[in-house]
C-alpha cells in the first residue's frame, strides 16, 4: 500500500541523514572541505524534505508508522551509499501512485543526485 511504502521512504531519508552526518564528521584528506560542505548541505536539507513529505502523506492517510532502517552503506564509499539509498527510494516509489506528491519526491531525488555530483566533481 502507498502509505507503507512512503513511510519506508521517509525512514530511508532519516537513515540517510544519519549516515551523511557521520560521513560529514569523518571527512578528511584531499577534497575534505568540499565533501564536508556537500554532506552538511545534504543532511540539513533532507530533514526538511522528509518532514514535508511525511506531513503531506499523513494529511491524506493519517499518521505513518515510520521506522528508521539500520545504516546501509560504507562510510568509506559515501557516493555508493547515497546511490544505493536513492535507488531504494526510487524502487519504493514504483510500488505506489505518487503523482499527487511527485514534486516532493523529485526534490528528494534532486538532493541525492546533486550531492552525488558535488562529491564526485567538487574536490
């Protein structure tokens, strides 16, 4: 059902927030400042996006049963982890009709992919 899939998406977003915050605090080496800033921007922005998505869905379906899944990814491969996280979100979106919140979901995907771009190219 759509409600459960979106609750999982919000939980994944919260897990990504925690993951990127840890990676942000561990930034070191060449390009550390750019990585530190890109990850800081991600975890700041993902909170507002998760909150907005959850509130919109709860307005339609009622309170979500959100669980934050265990951390997924290697802190030494932040880009790979973020790609995994956004792919999981995209796969969950395929299981439900998100047309009424497509703009919100696209903002979430945009944040992931723009952060990946920054991590890959702004060193």
